[in-house]
C-alpha cells in the first residue's frame, strides 16, 4: 500500500517539509505501508524550500527590510537552468506579532528582486505577506523587471480582494477595509491589471508585477508541475494546511492536490489545524488546533489513515 504525504506549510507552526515528515513517520508505523514525501506549496510561505527540495539549486542571501522597515536577511534560489526564484514571504512575511495594513510596505520584495541581478528568467512567488499596499513600496525600488518574469500567485483573486477578502487577516478592522480598497483602486498604474486573476495576491503585488509586464500564473499549478506531482499509483494522498477554509479550494496547494486526485480517481484526505469549510472531492480531517501539538497530531493522523488502508 502506497501513501503520498504532500502537505503545504502550517504557517508559523510547521514547514511543509516537517509536516510531510510527521505524516510519513506515523504512516510507516503500519507494516506494509510505503510512504513518499512530497511537500507542496502555492507561492506562499515555504515555496522556495519546496522547489529547492525537488529541483535543487544554489541558495543566496540578500539584506532587505521587512514590511515595517526592520533589517532582515532574505534567501533566494538560483536554479540550475538559470532561473532566479524569489519568495515575497522571505522579505515581507505576515507576522502575527505586528499587524498594521496601513503601515506595511512591499518595498522589501523590491530590494530582494534588485539583488538577483540579471537572471535568464525570474520567478516571483507571492503569498503570506503583511502588506496591502498594492505593491507601491515594491514599485519605488523596481521600475523595470530584470528578466522575463512569471509570478506564482497563491490566490487567483482580483486586486479589490486584496482588501475585501484578505485584509482582515493582516490586521484590518471592518471599518478599515473600505479605506484600503479605495487606496488600492486609486493607484492609476494598477488600473489596467486590476481585474487579472492573481492581481490581488500578496496585498496587490500581483497587480504591481503585472503592470511591469510580468505574467501572473496559478501558483499551486506551477509548483505541482515543477515538483512532478502525480497521484496515480497511490492508495492514499494526504495534504493539508494550517487553516482549511473556502480559499483552500480557490487556488491553494491542498485544493489543487484534491482537484487532481479527483481527476485521477485517487483517494485524498485534506487536514487542517482548523477547518471552516470542507474541500470538495476530498475527505477532511480537523486536527486539535493546538500549534504545540501540530507535529504529534500529524503523526497520529498518518498512522490512523495508514491503519484504515490496512484494515
């Protein structure tokens, strides 16, 4: 019996790599069960690590500033085919200890892009950031992209949703959302790109990059293609993330895994530390919700699911 453990990260709790290892540890407790670990991502936190694990490459570092101007060292990846890969969450991550959508700037991502030089191609991974500035800070640093650029967006939402749907998780009160929305829609350079799928990713950074000529693509689809995801031949595929909600099925990596499993006729389980909406076409499991127990929860889940196969 074969199990594929392919979780995304549990933001701020477990990396996708660690989550896959915990699931695998549990499933291997059951005799006769083989486990492949293939961590997944969608452009958000941990995408660089997932791509590096599957594709290899050379790590580099750059001195940047986070969303609130504090010095920070951010990594980027040089893949052996000449591409440079940067992750917005490396530079301007969402930090629950400081949430201020009016003050948070995307400038640090611009500094990171400026640090990569002139690669053959640039891949920018968007998601998991603190900003809702429509990429205004980024555009202060980068007026021209250094290479043909694709942007892996963790959501396919238009620009307006950067405030309407996602600003609350970045610290916006109900009364703030309309103000942030108006601020985004008042940026004239973004107007031609405002309706593009993915333009609302990472606080509107999708629109900012598109305004410079970048191609916006679905992050989960791109990453799954890069790492060679294929559910065929597995008796069970296990994926998940920290919070499973309606956005999980709208471009997040676990939702794309579930969709591909349904197409292939493979059994799929989606877990969440917290679950507010199930994922269509998959079995959904809610963990304890206690960050301190996350790894143990996944070991238990892996063993429980493997035993259900062996029964």
